[in-house]
C-alpha cells in the first residue's frame, strides 16, 4: 500500500520526515532531533531531596540558590 505525501511533514531542524499524527500532536521535530532537544533540556534540570523523609523537588538553575538555602535543615530561618 502506497502512502501519499500528505502523511508526512518536514522536521524543522534537519528536514527529515515527521509523520502527520506526530505533527498534529505538536511534535514538529523528527524522533532523532526531538531526542536531542529533550537531552539538552534535561541537562538543565537538577533534582534534590527536600528533607531526609521528604519528597523530591525539581530545582531549576534560576531557583537553585533560594531553594537550596530553604531546604538546609541546619540553617536558622527566622
């Protein structure tokens, strides 16, 4: 069964084919370019544990200084 050209869009980064269903869901990059973009985005994440028995918290580079000071159990806050 032949697929027509309307089933594919062009990747914004490399020009490779992106399936129309992926494109309609908002993914305008091919799988390889999308994985690379996600890897670069994940490099900016830093997850730390808030307290010994607490939950994990997402800390971005912009909020790291404030958040890490607030989670120090030994520092007096008053």
